């Protein structure tokens, strides 16, 4: 089977690495890819926004499955175009991708189907949003409604911070994503990520992870797209997983099917584990980044077969098995991220880092210039390790990180700290 993978980040490198190991794969293409993905796939120059060009490529190269990595093409309707052309695709339609494309849409769905989540209101102007925030009091959460590359959420500990976040949204800090704002109750607890592969009404539970969104050690500083992750998340017990399936995942799939927008693809639930049980913070309609890196390291089964089964409506025949080992990913980013940063700084010694036992170095924002790897984005590398414990995986990952020569790079040094405290 020929496969086209869409995307260019660390998530897509992890998917390419795993798909390339499938015995049913004939040829893997990636659009546009990156230098790391080029070791696993043939990178092709297709304008992903041009759905006609993607469809034409799939027809010419006899693509048996398209795997869409990032959320933006899904929200833009690439799966609709592929479905219309009769090309199997792993990913939701534009209507179903609203679960990530509009935070207000998801909150309304939760409200209709009694899915546990924080109290909220939606606003299209700053004065009313501020009035509601003042009524609720701080701490409170301010969210740009649309896609903002993981940076549209502010956990405001004071009303002043909440008002500033509201103004940022309506003044264009997140473009069209901030045209509407969701003001949401602050939930106390510990965050966890839970993943399922879905096909309409059916869901195959995958596993759990926990990521680190803040840029600085000790979970300080502004939110980012993710500075690291580990799997499994010890806070998610078997009982909590079952509760999540029954109270959150299944009602969501049923609600989406009832409104005529059944969901196929990866459903990634961002959860807050509170004293009253799991509550939904938000949905993503694709694998997380860097969560995908740790999931692919732990998955024992063929990810390509799982995704093809979902696309072919045969998900009920599949199961997913996971190694008992822990996986941990450390994101190396360009200095200045998530604010302004410079591109083009040289990165070397990646081969030595990759040679560390049980370590894979996944490329995200990299480019190839004069046969040298350079930084080409904010989050640039995902150094990922397996270990018998989170502590072991942590030590292996940071051993590899310390071998990488990159003067303009930085990373958090405390990825996995909650799990490490539990293990100690």
C-alpha cells in the first residue's frame, strides 16, 4: 500500500517512523516533510492547501491511504475532498473537525450531552467577556475560539490577566481565531491526555500521556505548543479511563453522529482529573505533538493497519497493545520561543544523540542548508526515549539532549517531574 502523510512537524516524523516499519507499506510519501522525515519517506512538494493538487497526486501515485497529521488541513476540509474523490483518508471531515476548530462548538456539544466540563460562556466582544470574567472571578481561563497553534489559551490567575488576554484576542493577537472568545471556569486538578482511534460511533482506546505546556521549568512562563511529554500518565488509572470512555468519549461520538457529522480519526481528549473525576478541557482531532512521539515509541502494533481499519470502517476488528515501558520526550526549542526567535542556527551531533540506547530524535522545525541541519522553527527537535521507568526514560532522553550541539537551543530540564515524584 502506498501512503501519503501530510505534515512537517515532530508528530509527523514520529508517524513516518512508525508507518515505515509496517509490513503492508509499499511506499511512503510525505508533503511537505522535513529532513528527519526524509530518512523514512520521499518528501514531495505539494501545496497541501490545494486540495485538487493533493487529490491529483493520490490518483497518480495510487495512494491507498492519506494520513493527515496537523489540525489546520482537517479544519480546512482536506478529508472532505479526499472522501469525495474516493481516496481513503485517516482524519475527520471539516464538520467533525470543529471539535478542535471551535472551542465554543465543543463546549456547546458538552452542554447538550451532559459531558463533564467547566462552566463557560461564548462572547464576540470584549466588554461582555470582561463582565462575565468579573462575575466569575479569578482564576479563570480565556480561550481564543479558533486554531491558535496551542497559544490561544490563558490561565489567568488575576482579573487583570484575564482582561489583558481578552483584549489580546479581540485586538488580533491570534488573527481570526480570536474573533470569538470562550471564558471558562478554572478547574483544579492534574491534567492528562487520553487518545482514541474512532470510526463514527466506534472508539478504540489507545493510551494516556501527560504533556508540559509551559515554557519554563516548574511549569512557569507562557503556554507553548508543548515542551515535552511522557506516557503512560500514572494519574489515569484503569477506573478513570473507563469513566472517561463512558462519560466523555462515547457521548461525544454519539452526539456527533446524531448531528450528522460522525467523527473518524484520532480523538485526543485533554482532561483535568478533579476530585469529582475527569472533566474535558478541550478536544484535538489529531495526535498531539509531542504526545505522538511517546505514543509511537510505546505502540507494539502496526499503526498503519489501525488507521486503515478506521478509514475502512473495520475498527471493530482491531486492538492496540502497548509496551510496559515508559516513554519520555524532551522538546528542544529555539531561544526566544514562544515569542520571537531567529531561524537558521546550526545543529550538529544528532547522530551521537540518536545512538543513545532506546532514543529516537524526531525532527520538527528543521531544514537542510548546504548539507547541514539548521533550526527552522520554534520547536525544533523531540528527543524521545524508552525506559523501564519514567526516571530511566528521563535519564536516557537528557543524556541524548546533552550530546546535541546547538548554541541557540534550549529545553526544560524537568520533563516528567510528576511521574518521577510518584516513582521516588
